[in-house]
C-alpha cells in the first residue's frame, strides 16, 4: 500500500509535515529496527509525537498502535506533547540530589509556573529531570539545551534563565 495515499491532516503546514513523514516511512519501511529511526525523524519534523501521528505511523507500517506507543513511552527522548523552544533539565542524580537538586526543582517550578514534564504557556521552556549530566564534581547541575550550568543555587536561576 502506498503510505502517501493515507496521509490525513487538517491544515497545509500539518499536511506538508505528514507528507515528509510518509516519505520517510516509505524509505525505512521493512528495514530491521526502523521504527525508532522513523519515530526519531518524525519527531524532528513534527516537533513531537501526538497520538494521531503515532496512529498514522502504526497504520503505515502495518503495526499495532500499542507497539508504536510502547516505544514512544519507553524512550524519554520521545515526546507526546509540544515542546518548548528551550529544554531545562535539572539533574537528580545522586550527587546533585544530595547537594540540593530538589531545591532547584522547587524554585524552577514556582518561577516557570509549571511542573516537571510540562512546557510554559509561552512555549519558551520545557522542564525535565535528568539522571546525571556528567558534572557530579560540581553538583548541583542543570542543563539548558546543550549548556551545562554547575554549582547552581536557587538564587542563580534568575540570571541563568534571563539569558534565554
Ligand atoms: S549526579 Fe548530577 S551531574 Fe552527576
């Protein structure tokens, strides 16, 4: 079956993205271990993996939705909700936890007015937890996109976030 013929969408932008994803599915279909690759590329194109898109991918690959959803929920780098422009990750590995990582989470939750796993209303930040980001010697640490901030205290957060 031609995947492109199944494309369904409600607006031009979404339609174009579904077309791109359909092309990727056609390219990878039938190849060993292709599901993760397809999901990864689909997330790059669409920004996240909503249920409709998971259904589209499952149908196109003749796989049950449960298999696709199972992979999406298993790997933390897949997201089922729209993500913010920047991702803040507070480390809660052992060293950071012991040295105050939890206080950073509490302060960020009140500064951003969201809980862990959520995105701010203005779409600027997605807030997540990490499990060691390789800066244990200078804990507690946080990461914003690819930048690591070490020895962070709650009162340093304002000036760090103001850069974004
Ligand atoms: S535990 Fe936080 S950087 Fe390693």
